[in-house]
C-alpha cells in the first residue's frame, strides 16, 4: 500500500466512527471546566469526565491499532501503537491533574505530573521517528490530520 492509500483507508475508518468520537470527546472540556469550578459535587463531574475520557482513550487506542495494521513491518506497527498510547496518556494527564488539584494532592504528585507532562512530547517525537524509520510509507498522525482536516 502506498502512503496515500493508507491515508485514504484511515480517513474512511475515521469517517465511519466520527459520530462516536465526537460524542465521547465533546463533553470532556465542558466537564473539565465544571469540575474545576464546582465546590460541592466536583467528584460527580470528575467521574463523568473520567467516563468520557476513558471512552475517548479506548477510541484512540483502537484507531492506533487500525493504523498499525496497515503496515506490514512489525517495528512500525509497535511504534504506531505506541504513538497512540502516548496520545491517550494526555487524557490521563489532564484528568489526573484535575483530580490532583481538587484533592489538594501533596507536592510530589505535582512533581510526578510535571515529569509526565515533559516526558509525553519526547516519547511522541521518538515514536514518530521510529515509525518513519521502520516503514517510510506508513503515515504518522500529523500526516493524517493535514490530509483530511481531522484531529
């Protein structure tokens, strides 16, 4: 498969699941905002945000698996799945940061959170480079975004 054929295949995959993705992702920013503002029932909003974030994480991981299956190269498949695991790590970081803030977590949890925030972009770059070196025609996520306008 050429790179353009793989991009077209992923666009079909994404278009077919667009409604589910939008339904899972759309409430997360609003619930994040409400959770940060709420004083009494913040845990209920945080729980709802966590449920929608978990759904989004599952979607992102499945999308990564679908993209990885387009490559015949095992190293590219592993690196592609790792890229999507890093993307799902951002969801965990955001929900975890809100929970840390609302629970008034100790200083060391904030140090851990900041360490994760610094590590995730570095891992994302490393895994994207690994995808490109293992299979030159395997598209990375940024190429999928620019090709179709989808995030």
